């Protein structure tokens, strides 16, 4: 799931005559990425049955994409600044499409996991280019309308992914089964590649930055050292070296900070502008993004497995179960960004978090009451409420965070926020997935899911406290 933060404009753009077609190409790629991040959830039981995957492997298949995306996202954006956003966009789309085709042909769990990582890296190459291109081709009086289209498209695509995934898996087109969730990207990717080659103008930073190779290597190593043991630790029995890896990851992260500070003092382009972290609101915003998206993505991952493996629902039924959540998200996004945020400011986020918590509490009540067979109809109402709250948080959240950032740091802040958002998805699947499977091994899937719902309620409470540190009003040009 990718947020709609705005990069720093290099200069006042002229209106490109084909700007709305250009926006359509970029939105199509956003949809392709977002669907790929969530569509896989309902296919996991089918993949497990076909390839003999372990439960830990399912976490890698779902979370590996987000992990690779988060590792490569900031570097991918910088490559566009240096070598041209159009060029990197096309390379990313071509690589993503090829990796999708190979995922659909994977013959083993290990092959599929590796290809999911490759998919994530190419997604990190194509996605960050779109924002800079849109800022270049739209004039100032239309930029708000252009970016306003990202919210509904992103929110709807992310939550509708399981619905589409269920239809594709159970539809079994050409006998493809679960493979179609990846193969469907091939015609979409080829269309985006043709449209991008024909329509996109070249775009790069006015002042060409240098590529921070040491920074990219250090942050990649740090994330890998932390996330790998979180996913594998339960299966391995948490040996001492898994804790040592996490500690080493934190040390490497500290080295990354020192390297970036040194580059800033020398006047050399850092991968991340460290002065951002002097702003209390931005640091609180990063923590909010990490907790909110980690809890949300982790819960959606376990919800699909809970329905299919726990109660034997088909992939289509599990996908349909997400429809109330999707409908609520779409309605909540319009309400949060379009109506509430401009009028009541930061209180919008607290109201939205409270609404989402109310829906999660309702889901918890249903799950507790129906331990032996959960009714999709019974859980639909709470889902609708939770989705409305989620949408009302998602739409304006980044606008509030970026309101506390100086204009010349918005581009760097956007990249960091997007990277942390993707990392949160991988971490959420690792942590909540580990809790889910650990409890399920001894007490069964229904009780395991209720534990995950309690974790989500705690995460929402934490977000409500962190939001108190954000600016009172959103960034006006991003609403």
C-alpha cells in the first residue's frame, strides 16, 4: 500500500497537453503494485496446498514483497533523480512484469519467494518516479486535483485486492489456479509499458544528486537483519543468533545514521535528509505510520488465513468477506480528506481511529462468539465500520505529517514515509503472523485470530497517542 505524499517540485510546471493520460498510466501502475501487495493473501492456502509451503514460507511470500519494496524505495527514487524518472519508470515496469510472469510459473516455494523479492525491488524502482512526473506535467492550479485521485484509487485497490484474488483463484482460468494472481500483471504491465514509452516525458532533479551507495547498503542490511529473524525465529525455535541478528541490525542502523550525518556535513547528497528527524512531528509521524500500517497489514494477512484454513471458506468467499471493509474504506477516505480534515483538523484522525477501534472491537465480539464457525454476514457490519475508520485515517494522514516539514524537505520526507510504510507492512506480517501461527499451533486458528484483534486494538491506541504530536492542521496543497 503506497501513500500519496508529494515530492518537492523543481520549478513551476507548465500544463502538459497529455497530462491526464500520463496520470492514467501512473495510476495504472499504482493499482498493479497495490493489488500485488494484497491480492496474494487469499491465494496463500492454495499456494500452500500446491507447493507444499510451510506456514513460515507463507509469511515470506506475503511479506517478502513489502520487505524488498521498503529496502529499495528510497534508493529507487534517488536513481530517478539521477538517471531520469521516465527511464527508471520503464525499467521498473518491465522488470516487475517479467518477475510477475516468472512468479506465475514458479515450481517451488523457494523460487516463488525469491521472485517476490525481485518483484518488490522492481516496484521500488517504478513507483517513486510517478510522483515526480505528475508534479512536472501538472500546473499548480490542477496539482491538487491530480493527487486527489490517488487516495480513492490507492485505498480501493489495496482493500479490493483480496476480492479480486479470490475470484482469480477460484475462477481457475485456463487451469492456472493461484498462478493467475501473478499472471494478470502481464497484460497490465505490457499496457503500462507501452503507454509509458509513448506518453511520459523525461524528468529528473534540476541539481543532479549523487548516489549514496554506502547509505543504501547499510539501510538494506539493517532492515534485512531485523526482519529476517522476526519471520524465521518461530520456526527455528528462537536460537540465540536470531536475537543477535536483531541487535546487529540496530547497530547497522546506527552506522547508517552516522554515515548520513557525515555526508550532510560534507555537503554530499545523503540518501535520507537527517535534519528531518529534528522535527518532533515528523518523528512522531514515522512512528504512527509504522504502528498503523504494521497492525493493519498484519491483521489483513491473518484474517484471510483465519477464514480459509480455520473455517474452510473458499478463496472467493474469503475475498467477498473483504468487500464491506473495501466499501467502508472508500467512504471513509472521502469523508476524512474531503470533509473532516479541512474543518476539524487533527481531531479527524482521533475520530477515525476511534471508529476503526469500534469496528475491530465488533469483529472481536463476533470472533469470540462464533469460535466454531464465523458467519461472514455477522462480521460484515463491524468490518464496514473498521474500514470507514481506516479510510478516514489513510486519506489525510500523510498531509498532517508533512505539515510539520519544511518545503525544501518534502521530497525527502515523502520517500522516507513511503519506505517506512512498506517496511511496516513486512514487519506487521512478520510479528502478527508469528503471533498468529504460534497461538494457532496450541489453541487453534479462531483463538489465534482474536489475539491478533487485541494487538490491533493496542496498535490503534498507540496511534491515538502519537497523533497528539502531529500538527493541528494538514498541509493544504495535499488535501
